[in-house]
C-alpha cells in the first residue's frame, strides 16, 4: 500500500468528518464529493480539501466537534445517520484513493507542513513502509537504496559497519538526517550514522535532495533525509516479531500502540544483532616490494628505528629476516625501504571476524490534543549500540608518503617515504605500492623500515607483504577499535493555532551521544621487530595499547525553535522563525592523556514566503541569517519556482546559498593522528537544480533533474609528516605522520537524475537510478 496515499486518506477523512457532524462555521469548508456505493473519495474533492488548508501548518485542519479527552481512547463517539448515507472512507491506515496522481501525494519535509508534491519546488522522494518490507530492509541505509542520488554501503553483512553514505555526492557531514524534523547529527563530529537507524517505528522516509539551508540550516548542502515515525490510531495493538538469518543475524521486536484524534501513543522495543561473519575476497592490483637484509656487513645503518640494545648486530641488518638481498649490497643499508619495482597482484580472502554490530532501541511517542487549538507531542528514544569500528573493507593501503623535507633525501631522513633505487636515491612513486592491511603492516605504517620477518621464520615483509594466511586482514588497525554508544534524544513539540489562518509551532529538543572506545590489549602482531627470536619458536609479538584514540566522549545538543505561520491568503503562507542550537562536548583526547570541554552555539532567523499564484504557478523565496559563536555570520537566501502548464507536465527550478559549519572534533580535538584546527572556516557555496516531472497517467511518473553544487573552503584531511614526533611534550609524540582538517579550494558535484515511478496493483516499487558524476577539485 502507498503510505503517502494513506496519509492523504487520513487527511481527507479528518476534514470530511466535520462535514457530517455539527461544526462551527469558522471551520466549515467545501465538502468532497462522495460517489454512491463506492469506498473511494473523488480526486477533485480531495484536492479541494487540501487546497483549503494549503500553506498552513500541520495542525491547521478541521477537527471533530466533540473534544471530550476524558473519554477512553477505545470509546467511539456515536455518529448520527446522515440523510443520504454516504459510503465510508477507507480506514486511516489504508489509502483513500489508489488512483490519486503521484504529484498529489502529501509530504511534510520540504516545507515543514503538509503539502502536495505538485506545490513543492524542491525535488522530493518518499520511501514508504510497504517499500521497507518489499526490500527486506532493516536499516535506513537499506531502505534508501531506491532513492536516486543516494549511495550507501550496506550496514549489516556488508563491507563496513561505519557505512559510507552520500546524497547528491556529499557525505553525511553535508546532508542532514532528521527524525520527525529534528537533526540527528552527533555534536562531536557533525555526522549522523544513518546506517544505524532501524525502521521498526517508522511510517515512511522522506528525502529532499538539494540545498535545504534556508529551512534547516547548516549541514544540509546535499539535502535532507527525514525519518517520520508512525502515530497509531484505533484499538490498542500489540506486535511481537522474531527473525533469524545467516552470518549471525537475529532481530527482536515488541510494539504496542493505539489511540484516537485526541490521544495516541506508541511504544516500541527492537533489538538487532549481526556478527557479520561473512566470507570476503579482495584483490589489490599491485603490491609494494621492500629491500631485504643487506649482504654488505660494512653498509651504513640509515634508520634510527634499529636500537643496538634490541638488535644484537647493531651496525646493520645483516642476519635478520633470512638470506641477504642482492639488491641491498651497497654502502647504504636499504633494509625495509621500498623498491621502485611493483610487485604482483595479491588476493586476500577469509572470514570477517571484526564486524560485530548489535543494538537495542527503546522508543515512545505520545500525541495529545486537549482542544481544537493545541497539539502536544512528546518523543523519547534510547539507542544502545556495540560494534567493531573499522572492520574489513580497507584491506590495502598505499605506502607512499609525500611531503616537504629540508634534507635532499627526505625518505632516509624520515620526512617522507617514497621508493629508493639501489644507491639509496629517491625515485617517483607510481601510486601502485600497495600493502595488505594486516595488523602488522598497519601498525608499522610510518615505520616501514622496521619491517622484518614473521615469528614463524618466514621472510615475509622484506620480500613484499605478509602472506595472507599469516594474520587476519582486519582493515585499518590504526583505527580498529570496539565501541559502545548510548544515544538519547527527547523532544517536546507544541503546535498552537492562534486563528484558523495563524499558528505557532515550537519545539525543544535534547540529544546526547555518549561513547566509550577501547582496543584489545594486548594486540598480537606477527613479526619479530621487537627482538623476539626470529625463528619464532611459537612466540607471537604483542602490543599493549594504552588506550584508543578517543576513549571517552560525551556530546550533547540542545535545540529550540519557534516559527509563526501566517496564511495571508488562500494561496500565500508566510513563515517567520527563530532557531537556536548548541553543541557541547566533554571528552578525552590524545589517547586519553587530557580532557577538554568545548561548546559552539548558532542562532538563526529565517523568513520564508510560499506563494501559489495559481494552480499552475508556485514559488517560494526566503532568507536565513545565522550567527555562530565560532565563525561569525552567514546569510543564506533561496528561491524556487514550479510551473505546471498541464496536469501532467510540471517544471521546477531552485537556487540557494548553502553552508556547512565546522564541528567540534575538527576544530579542537587532538586524537590519534589528527590535530586540531581552531581557524577552520565554514564551507559556503551555491546550489541549483532544474527538472521536469511527467505524469501521463495517475500511476505513472517520470522525473528528470539536473543539479550542480559548488562549495568553497571545502573541509579536507591533509596528511603530512609530524613536526612534533620527537617532542615528548607533544600530544602526537611518536606519531610519524599527522592529519589535519583544512579549508582547501572547492568541491563541485553535478549530475543528471532520471527516475521512473509508479504504483502497481502488487504494490512493488519500481525505479531506475541515475549515475552521479562528481569532480572534486580538492581531495577528500
């Protein structure tokens, strides 16, 4: 069944009901035509009813005459028989009219109020509850796979639990994930982890692609994904479910809800466990080769990593790692440095053992309407998660490290790491020097000339890379860790109708993300670089981690907004609002060596005018002013137009300025390889799109969109040699390389999108994805 149609049906019934009962004149309106001996409300009547409330907030709807909220929710008010007995509309959870035009489906995200898609200038999509079931989706990422412009890695049984998700070419720091209109971005890093949201209490997911800064502020450069929770109606209903699947998958669900137009409630518990012990196979096209032990006992030792107290031979690497390397016979000891020649392709395969993912979710939603002018909504959600961070997926890395060096040979001096010829001179890096991402190689990243033999006596590292069977390819050991998170969000909404054409919509919202992170200690690596007997003798080397990169972090977000909506005329709605948001973080940094507390606050004022000049011409124009305690002020205007010369052809276009504020982690956190950058400026840019919607039949639609977005001062991670690696007072002491988020040049994303949509009798969702072509002026 079509969820948007169900919503439309529910809206039509809410307006029709007063027509059959005693209603004050102020709330009276045109009555939809009801076909005799039919269960279907006419299309013309539904449109007329929606036109009556178009441009008004969600609570500006006609209401039943009786408002006795003390009556039990299961009580049914008696309905006097009308003079001609009309056919009853479909139940609230069924579509009122399956033949309704696709563009007449109602959405709320693009304008923050119930609006037909043909009245919206933005490009919008909807994934409904029946679509979840048709896909077998478990998480929001799974469900969003059918949305053009969205690219996401599977979150369960897939490549990585972290999930690389993109909307219109931008990652989740540049598009917003909302839950009932409230941002779910984490205060620490501005990310939203859309892959972690389960679908059990959702009615639908609405997606607005393109810049939405005007209505939603920072972070909505690529668009907005709104997870809309269900509001049950009817007798109390209890749902219990259990599922089991391959690769250690299991799921539990318990849900209880019901209610009426005065009071409704919904409580849900869901639990999901996925060990993700799936088989994987990965091939790198070429491998790095390293010089083995020298055969020249008089060669000069070049690396400071070899400590004579640990390596008995002291002066050179002769005798370690097997027989001498004929290519390492000169005056310079090249042991552990890269050769110019590329090695052969290498295939790694095995069973994933570091992708565990489990979560429990507790949700509650209460909606109370004590009288026709007030609506109160309380939402609460608690999500507890435990997962392996950075599991299989990054199974290889390029060993070349470039950078400036005052020394003529920056590789031997340790300022960079590029291939050397037999005489020890630097040569160009071809970009194909890949190494398998095992625990040993990843740990030694930055200390490459400490590579040695494995503990079983095989000469592995100097002659290429570790054998795939030597140790598990667990991804990126530099960032591998286990994480426990507890996410809490509570919101209270108050919708108050001042007059039938004026309303105030306000909310307060609190979000907290608390996480603890740790690494297994000791962590075993398969090498003798710390002086263990080269023959192995059953020994395994071990690293005792002092802590993870960020052992503890407590991020809290507080947001409050009030918006005044005036319906100036049947075709014009003016919205004026004030928004305040504060992100506050208290966490450890520098592997737990220090604590810090920081807060960033933003205040926004926005004014938006939505105008319907006629049934054919719609437009909106607005301005948002944002003041930040960190970077100052930003103005973000926007404008959009939709023109429909006929009922089945609709042209739309949008233009707006967008911005993305830097997050606390990039500004202030020193953690692992990352150093802070308090001078980071916000990303700002321009986005526009043009498109056409064709609906030649009520159940058939074709959508084409061309969009372009350009961002200035793009946030980019820059890697360079750590200038404080030898400073014991530095938080990055002994880290050979560091990374920092900097503003670099710009980034452009542009593409064309085509989508065929329709509703078939079997309720299957049919669509075709376009491709995104993205040109990044600067590297991510």
